[in-house]
């Protein structure tokens, strides 16, 4: 396949997509509401919020960046970034003083994974908003 046959779409300006993607990060589902995709917005907002709340109810631990060996650094920094990507859910939880130390037990472990999964779902929602705003997806 030659380079001429591949059409490259022009990139959308940052000032067009950045505010909407940040809005989608802060409030899960809000970017889709702004783009008038209310069905998808309700689905994403409820799925992300319920997943986060289930993680809290299972007393999952919030990750904090930690240094040490390479694997520890990757796991704890990645987990922290994923927790933060839950937006206002994470910010309110930390602001209200939620602090669950890591304890042994499968319920707490699943709760931690639910908290991480909520952040990762919000990242996917943000990517979806970006693709809609930039015209790559309808």
C-alpha cells in the first residue's frame, strides 16, 4: 500500500477538544451530555459511578504513588493514575477523608480493582468524546 492511498485526517485543534475532554474527565458522562449523546452519557455515568461506589463499599484501597523496584513503581503509579481518572468521584472521596489501608482479604482486593476499573472506564469515555469531537467517530 502506498503512502498516497492512505488518507490522513487533519487533527482537530486542541482548543476544540480539550475543554470537552476535561469536562468528561471531571464528571463522568458529562462530555457525552455536552455532545447531546444522552443515552450513552447516562450509561457511562451510571456504570462508572456504580463501579466506583461498589469499590468504596467493598472498602477498596486507593493507590498512592510509591517508589521502589520497577514493578512496584509501575503498579502503584498506574493504580494512582487510574484512581485519579475517576474525576470528581476520586476528588470527593479523598476530600471527604476516605482512607482504607491495604488489608488482606478478597473483598478488599476486589474493591481496589473496582476503583481502578472505574477510572479506566472513564478514560475510555474520554477517548470516545475525543473521537466524536475530532470527527473520527459519529
